[in-house]
């Protein structure tokens, strides 16, 4: 009988087993790092899982826990140091289960008011922390890529209403995130890379980039400042960028997907001077605000501009649009949405902001401490001094195959996940530290493994 699928309590053993699995996963300290398997291996061990009659819940869960889960890397492992890791608090992960069990539609106030109220308090907190005025606001979207797209679509909409259609261009530093190129591509606008020899975009290079855009007949509608590059964790001169944008009436967007969380550390707040001038910013809670995948906080100085650009109109939607209510989906390129800001809200409401400030500061301190150790070792070389919590360094004498072999061995041994990266064509590796359970001693062991 298919009705049983929806009838609460029809599968008590399955409910118990799933909740037990989730609970036990959260108890793992740490969860095994695990690692990928090939398609052939997975086909051999998991086989065909979608069948007409179903495997049964307990079998499917066993298949997941014994075969599929071990073929996925635990991004919250303390020695997962590649890309940008994840480190959700237990409260945030727990509340993600509640969000899943609650079927809340987060697109409109009418449907999601209570949850949207809570999400908006987090967005207001972030806006306030960045010095944006009250009345700022936005929405949690899936990730930084979508956040950047949504903000820049709003920026172009504003420019186009004012100036009509032009050959539009975005300016961002050469070290800005790849998502901006992807955004420019889907928006069919140009992107001009401003040079940033120290890793941080400064005024002279920005002005040179504007001149270069103008000489090509392009109209710059937005400048993106990066608040913590993904490769190096270095912050652009946001103050200078904000002033230039103000002088020229250009939209100032701050991409802080990874690094803007650092503004919560009082000792590091000054690094972000100028963000208060931003027209929009993003920060990903799934990166350095200790929330589970996937969430990007997108905040506008004037949310009405985003609504003008993004609100979808359709016969069945007008009943929502007619009301003077705050509908989160109107602020981004999305419609149906999970209330993905709630896990962060719950964790922040539970623990208070002070603990976040401390945890973030300690990540930065740890990055600087291991950088000092790297400086002391003759076989290693820092590529740049760290500013936030990313440390990039070279093993002198190693070529790409040496890094590859070392990296694969670290993962295979279950100890750490650290992959090669590169800068200006030269191979290196990096530690991206966003996990408060990462230990200095383990980082030292990883350095030892490069002897
Ligand atoms: C990670 C990152 C992005 C993209 O965010 P996703 O959530 O992965 O889409 C954009 N900009 C910066 C600076 C990032 O670090």
C-alpha cells in the first residue's frame, strides 16, 4: 500500500535507525576522513539501488552507511585542510534535521514568517557587524556563486535602469574567486581583472582597470572587493574600492564567501575597513560560520533594489506579491527555498555570538602559529604571509608529482586531506583552517611528513 509511505509512524524501526545513524555520526570524534572510490568500485559494491520494488529502508540505510558514506570525505574532519572545509557546530547540524522534518517554505513571508523572522535576525546581525545601516537585508541562498550572481544581477539592473543598455563590465582582482568569471559568463558581461601584486587589490590597480575597461568601450557597473581570497585569505583594500565606487556611482559588492566571517574577531575587524560602504556583500555560513552545507548570506544595503531585479511574477504568485511583506526569494535568483539560514540561527541563538568571535580568532591565531613554524623550516617556504586562516607554502625541491604522491598518501592513511595548489604557475600546497578542532600538533605532523 503506497499510503504507508506518508503515514507517520508506519516505519518505526526505520525512524529509529535513521535517527540513531545521525546521532552516532555526530558522536564520531572525529568522523573517519574516508575518501573517494572509483565508479567501477562503487558499481561493484553498491550496484543498482533504484528498483521497482525498493530495497527496504534498513537495507538502503545499511548500503549508505557501509558503502556510500565511506566513499565520501568527511569535510568536518579536523585535518581536512583543502579548498575551504566545513565545521558545523553540533547545534547547527542538529537543527538541520529539524528544518528537514518541518517542511517550511522559505520563499515567502506568508508561508514561512516565523522561520524568515529568525533568518532575518541573523542577516541583520551580519549587516550590523559590517556597518551597514538598519533596513539592510537579503536572503540566504545556496552558495557564494549564487550569491554573487544575485547581487551582480541587481547591480546591473540598477545601472541599466539609469543608463539603458551598455556593454557592461565587472571589475574584480585577479585573485578573486572563479565564480565571478562564471557569473560574468551567464550574465553575458565582461569581467576585467585588476592586478593585485600583493594579493590585495589597491586603488592604483583598480583605477588602471577602470581606465582599461573604458578604453575598450565598456561601462563598469560593479566592482567586487574580495574580503578574504580563497587561495590566500587576503583582503582587498575595501575602503579604497568603496571610495572609488562612491565617486563614480558604481555598485560596490563584497565577496566575503570565505573570509568575511573574520570580521567577527574584534582583533581583525580593522582589516575590513570600508565594508560599511558596500551596496551588497556575501558570506557563506557553510565555510567559516560553522553551519552545515549549504548556505550563503546575501545582504543588500537597499533590499528594494534587489526586489526590483529579482521578483518573479506569475498568475499563481501575485497573491504573494500584492501583500507588503518581506519575501526572501525576491532578493535573489531563486524561488522555492529551504530555510537554510535556520541552522546558523539556532546555533547562534544557542551559543551567543561571543563564542563565534573566539572560535574564529583562534583559527586565525592557529594559521599564524603554523606559518611561523613553516618559516623556521629550511625545506619549506611561505608563499605569502597569512592574513586570515589560509596558509600557502612550498616544499622546496618538490615538483607536482611529489606533491601528488604525498597528498594521496596522507589521505590514504586517513590522517589528513591536503591537496596541491599553485600560484602563478608554481605548485604549492595550502592549509585552510576553519575548524576549531584542528590541532597545532597535527599540522606540525603534516609538515613533518614533507621532510
Ligand atoms: C567559496 C567562494 C565562493 C563560491 O561559494 P560557493 O558557496 O562555493 O558557491 C565565492 N567567492 C569566494 C571568495 C569563495 O571563497
